[in-house]
């Protein structure tokens, strides 16, 4: 009988946890929302939310380096669990492009980990590939300002990736404790 009294509360807590899943949160499409700046111009700040936040664009100049620099803030109570390449199309005979992680380490954005992408990397969570020792060392990454830079000389490299933001592990525990407290008060 006691279980039946708690069941609606448990369902509510489970539903609240489910809404923190991987829903589509925000999208930035360079073709619609505007050209992203390069490193020397400073990043464009993208407002991310819980779930998968999608970024898509093209990078590459006509023989000169072109960069796309998009940054985002992970707020308190949130964590960064993945930066996943969702598509990459090469152009001009080139087979890869630079894909780097930046972070604000206290004195502005600095490159944390270099890397590159190829079409074979679609589906890869780059947080598992990059060296994260300068930003805590383990996934998920906590609150802070992070950025992704794509860099290429060959024009027309098309890409998309998802930035996955989840509730911070401790905030899920607090939500569960809050749900249990509500159940206890109803007795």
C-alpha cells in the first residue's frame, strides 16, 4: 500500500530525469545564422541548453587559412558530456580539417587539445579523443567556457557536430533526493 502512495512521486521524478535526456536543445547553422569568426576575431558565443546543441557550417579559404570559432558556457548545475561529429564532407581533394578544443583557463581562450576530423570520424565523441588534462581530465566536464575551432585551407569543407549538455551528476542526485523528500512529506 505504501508503494502505491509513492508511485506518483516516483513517476514524477523519473519523468523529470527523462526530460534531461538528449532532446534537441539549440541549433546554429552558419548558412542561416551568419559566418563564424576565426580565432583572431574571438569566438561567437552560442547559447547552449540541456540536450544536443547542433552546430553546422563550412570552413576553408581559397588557399588562406579560414577558421570557425564557436564558444559556449556550461553553467553551474550542468556538465559537458560530448562533442560529437555528426557529419563531415571534404572538398577540393583534401581529406581532413582541423578540429580543436579551446577553453577559457582564466586569461582568455587557449587551445587545450589539437585534433583533426575525417569523414570516417562521424559519430565520434571528441571528448574521448582530446587531451582533457587542462580542463579537469575526465568526462563530463564541469562549468566553464569552452570552444571548438575548425581550421582549413581548402574551401568548402562542410561539417556539423553536437554539443551535449547534461545536468551535472550532483544535480541529478539532488533531484532524486528532492523527490524522495516530497514522497516522505506526503505520508
